[in-house]
C-alpha cells in the first residue's frame, strides 16, 4: 500500500512539474460527468467542448436547456469540486438533434474512472507515441525567438502535450473544424459552434 501511495505522489509531482496537473484534473472532472450530474441528466446532456473556462454542453431539447440553466450553479459547483479548483466558470447549453456518443466526449468516459483502462485517456493508449523529430524541430523553431530558457522550455512542453492530445483526438475519430480548426466529435466538417455562428 505504501508503494501505491509513493507512486501516486510521484505521478502528481510529475504532472505538476510538466504543467499538466490542472489539465488532468479538468479532464477527470469531465470523465465523471455522469456521476456529477446524475444518470438522467447524462442521458440528455453531454459535454462537447471546453473553451477557456466555459463548458459547452449539448442537450436534447430547449426544455432540457432551460431546466439545466436553473441547475447551472449546482453543476458548476460539482465540476469544480471534482477538479479541485474553480476551473469551470460558465456553462452554455446548445440544443442538438443528436448527442455525441459518450465515447466521443473530451475523454472517453461514460462515467467510468479514466484510470480504469489504459486506452481511455491521453497518454494511455497508442496515441502516446513519441513525436517525430520533425514535429519537435518545428516546435523548437517556432520558439527560437523566446529569450527566457525557462519560459521556452515550458512552452515547448505545452506545445508537445497539445500535439500529442490532438493526435489522441484524431485517433478517436474526431475531426478538425475547417473554420476554427478545433477538434470536434461530429461527422460534419464544421464544429457545432461555427455551425451556429457562435
């Protein structure tokens, strides 16, 4: 048991050192969407996208959008408690004809713990392969003008993590919007935000 606590502490300090702890806690909260909002709500409302501190949620009807607007404060509180900080500040509800499959959420979730299977989270599946030398060289080239070596290293790690995450989303079958270039789980070439003109 002591070994497991040691591994957990090591993992947490590694996430902190890489600057990924906050992102991991955010995705962990979203992976527990069904637990936080309840099964009934999870059947009619699913997270689509996190844009800065605003969570966009697809809902099945205007009635549900209105009902969930009344519950917005409770949902935000539960998400932030799970994330361990005030990560989510706003929720926007968008009525959709069909909801994304629960396996196509920001993380593969369906209410499961993301640590239950190696392939259910970024860094746990085949998409965690190393970046190619040319991808790393392109990142380094873009950051060559950053004078502060600490800042340059932090930006490099962030861009590498972002590129790995994009590969992960592509592996899940997500598409890049032809308008805003964000990844989305729909079959269309345009994401729901650009489609709605938001």
